[in-house]
């Protein structure tokens, strides 16, 4: 599973990314962290980035894409990854598409967390007020003023990606104003429907469960069939004796007839039960063959 999470600052991308990482065993790839790791490791692309950063310049897209190319080759990224902080612009998205194409990898989905900006600002204002009320210092990046600037930057640079991925049928939109739990459930639901996630709990064990159920049905059908047949035989015995007995027997004809009728009825039930057991056996064999083919 390879994903991009889109959304303005404060939309909950970081929280949802961590939940996906923990639940599905994929990795979260942050461009900032990857740059620092590449610089620390002294890789060719890391040394290039180090020189640019030392001169106070912005790391160009091709360098960032080169770092991502190295990172997704590592073993922990084989199962999948979530890109965090990249792409931020349409040219970066195009560069990422080229990279994935060359590596024969597919981007499964771009999940946009859609939020109400005025609600985000109100939330930050409230949090700042509560922090001040506790006598604590408000973080510089956690004020309505800073958020307003970041939202404007998101609209101008990153929001065009919504149209870009929508055209390529990769965009999935989730209401980011729901509770954290609801957002998580909705993301998992749409990813499962898309086929990016495997529904683990029931599908993996379906063939075994079906086989077990069929076996239990067969066993349950066989047992009563034998018992009923035995009972029918037992019930028919006195009836046959009564029918063969000479006229000296005091048993009335009506009683004999009734016993015989009951015996026939029990015998019919036994036959029906045996037939049911046979059908269950056939169904179980058919199911086993079908599962084996799959």
C-alpha cells in the first residue's frame, strides 16, 4: 500500500498517518527526516543536500526525489509507505510519478482530509487561550496568525494537487471534521473497497472455516440418521410380531396398525436424514475442490 495524505495544517494528517503505520505495518516517509538521515549517512545525494542547505538554499525537487528513490528501496518500505510532506506542488507530483513508473511501483491512493478552515482557526484560538490561562507560553507555530499564513500557502501551492490527482482517479476525500476514530474508520473502509488493504480478519480463514462447518454438518447429519434408523427398526419389530401373531393375541387390530404406521414413518425419517447427510458430504467435497482451485 502506497499512499499520500493531503490536507491543510491542522487537518489531522499526522495522526491518521501514525494510525495507518501501526495498523498495517507500513512506514511514514517524512522528507525532512529523510533529508537529515541522508546527510548523516553521507550518501552521495545526502552530501549534495548538505552543501545546498549549508549555503542557505532550498533543496531542489530532483534532490528530494533522489532521496525518496533511495529510501523506498530499503526493506521496511517494501510493504508500503505513506509520504508525508511530499509532494507539495504539481511539479513534485509529476517527478514522483516518473520515479514510481521507473521503479514499476503504483501509487494506490491520495487521501484528502477536507476540513473547514474557519473551524481550524477557532480551534487554534481556543487552544492558545487555554494555554495562556494555564500560565504557559503559546508555541510560535500554534497561533491563529501563523496558521492563517500556512493555510494561504497550502491553498496556493498544494491545493492544485487535489485537481491533479482527481484527474488521475487517485483522489479519495474524507471529512476531516469528524472525530479521529470516525476518520480512521472511513479511511480504512475506502482503502479496503479500493483493494489497497486486505480485509484480514475473515478472509484469511474463510476456506478453513468453511471446511470445518461442512465437516460439522456432515457429522451432525450422520449421527441422528443412525439413531433414527435404529429407533425405526426397534419400533417396527413389535409391530411385525403383532401382525404375525395368531388370533389368540389380545392386541386389537387398531393398535397393530398404529404401530406399523409409526414404524413406517420413522423409517422414512431415517431415510431422509441419510439423504441429508449424503448431500452435506457432497457439498463439503465441492467446497473443498472450489477452495483448492482458488
